[in-house]
């Protein structure tokens, strides 16, 4: 088992304003300092980092021999880029080619910097609700995304997310019954969407390619460092061990009211004990 952290905590997530009028240019981006984020993630004891497509794209525009290149930063911090997160609406046929254009660009960037996973969110809820055929359209798009990832030596996994048509257990089932894409369970999003994270991990064990960990507040809406909320994360790790998953566990905390480095340390300290309780061994490579 290997431990990573998402850079999102160092500023939250924004999008590119250009995406309002140009679908092909819409990306996720953390507006914070990525140099600081990676150095503090490494100092907290993690060996991997996941980043958004927009941040990786910014690094892709820097020459590899530049002092600020991502290759150099990864080397200096001892981190591996383990995944790049991207997404799309995936239910509107007219814009799908442009969405797939930027998914392909994200896959190219991910492969350039050594990532193994293309983590994908999406499935737009329409103003009038889910239309007939939307889950079919989403599933077909996700299968295409998986094919694009494979062309670049990557594995693609779908991340069910609040605010999408892949939110509830029933919606997740609707997606996975139609698509062969892998699964990235996110503990807090699954719970906030009405699901049991451990049960969903067991249900879709053969699809799991990547795991996001975060805790959830009693209000069902606040994301927290591990061990600071109400989720049965010990039960989640027990399920992870039971299904035989043995790859990256990535802590992804969307925001934190305080020092993001402190949040990373809190979760890392909790993992030390929890992984022992689950019988999971951490490797440092």
C-alpha cells in the first residue's frame, strides 16, 4: 500500500474562465502554490501526489530543464505523480468531441509526468433533471475516456461525486452497469451521496483502481481530515484489505480551515494507526 495526497487542500478548486465560452479549454485548477503544496505533502510523510488537469497543464508548458519544472519538483520532493483528475459533462453529444479533446490532453500530460491513473469525474445534471438516456451517454463517454487513457499507458477510473448524475448508490449502479471503466471510491462523497463506502468498495471490488480518503462531518456536508469526522474509516480500510486492493490510497481534502500542511499531518498520523489495525502494510517506494 502506498500513501498519497491531493494538492487541492492548498487553495481549493476553481475552473478556467475560458471554459465558459470554449469547452475544450475548461480545466480544474487549484489556485494555490503547487511548489509549496508538493514540498509540504512530502514533509508530512506521503510518497505520492495527485493533481488537477489544469495545474499539470501549467507545468506541461514549462521546459523540463527549467528550475520550476514538475519533473524537478517531483525529484526534489521524492514524490510520484500518481494521478491526474479531469472530468466533463459527458451527456451533451454536441460538445462531447471538445470534452474528449481536453481529456486526451490531460492523458498526454499525465503520461509525460509518470502518472498511472486518469481520475475522471462528471455526468452533468440538467436543469430539468436527468433525461432519458443520460446514464447511457455518460457510460459511453466514460468507456471512450478509458480508451484514451489506455492509449497513453494509463488506467482510467470514475470518481462518483456530489452534484453529478453519478452521486447516489443507484446512480453509481446505473453507470457501472453500462460502462467498463474502473472505480475510484471517495469515502466522503459516497457517504454524502447516501451510500455506505465500505459496502460500495465490496460491491465494485473488481473495478477499483484508485482510492480517495477523507472524513465527513456530522452535518453530512463538511469534509474533514481523517479521524476528525463521523465516517467508519476503519471499516473502509477493512473492506480495502478484504478485496485485496494494494495500491495508492490518496487523501483528498477539498478545503481546510487552517494550515493545509497541518491537515496533511493529521490524516497521516491517523493512517499510521488505522493501517496497522487493518493489517495493511505501507511501502515507501
